[in-house]
C-alpha cells in the first residue's frame, strides 16, 4: 500500500510540529492498512509522481483556504488532487484536505458564523480543540459505501474532535456527485464523499486509539 501525504511546509509550521504531525498520520494509517509505504510532500517540493500510489492523503493545517497566505498550498494540492483524480486513485482529505475536496468540486468554502455548537476554540484558549456529535445520512452512506459494508446502525451518533473555522458550503450542486455522509447538529458537513474522494472534517489521527 503506497500512500502520498501532502502536509504543511516549513514555512507554515516548525520542524517539531511537522515531525509530530507526520508521526500521527503514520500511526493512523498503520491502524488501517498493512504493508504501508508512505511518502510526504509539501508545496515547496515540485510535483513529481514517480510511484504507483494507492492513495493520496491531503492533511490539515492552520492556513485558511482562499486566503493569500494559503494560495501556494491551495494551488499545489489542487493540482495534486486533479492528477490523482484523473488517475482514478482514491483521495482522502482531513480537515483542511476535506475542505479542499469541496473546493475542487466547485463548492464555496465559507467561514463558520455563530452556530449552535462550537467548532473551534480561540487561540488564547488552553484547549486545542472542542468536541461535538455528528449524525449520518443513511441514504448517502449506503449509496457511497454500499449496503454490504454497513457494520453499524446508521442512527448512531459519533462524538468527534473539532478545530476548524471554515466549512464546505453545499448550497449549490457540486461536481462529481459529492454527497454529505455525516453532519453536525448545525448542518456543517463533517464527512463528504463522491467518486473516489472522501473528506473528513475532524482529525481521526488525533484520537488516542490511532496514536499508539
């Protein structure tokens, strides 16, 4: 299983944080797949696809999609996404990567306004993230994953971490039949999927189960 992971560059995060994020993502994938071969890239590295990868993972980050400081990474990862999409290689987006999938599918990425639940803590807070519940859309889940893969009741409520200020706006029709698989109580898409792409707004790699 060969995976290419796009992460923050040294211009966005310090080396210690980048190393920690790499380790978390590696641990997360090792819990899911066997015989992993992982390569990392970032927007300071020219795009050269020299291997037959099985998965592209677009990771999270602190920059906001659409802002000037994020443009270089936005453009870089959108090109990566397009290359892998055209090769029909699966794509997984986490947090920022989830939003980038939405942007690639021609949806707007908006800032979260005052909502019923909190999706992030302010920078001066001692907590890095908050938590809230998400709810599954059984019809969309079954359409994307197939009934034979359902191993849990879809009326289940999951509690997830949350540390994001933007969200994918589904007020217009997306490309590639992108669908909302799960959302929060205030209708923020938390899991989206369509045509070989899966976006997760929360951070599964930060869950302790995947860090061991």
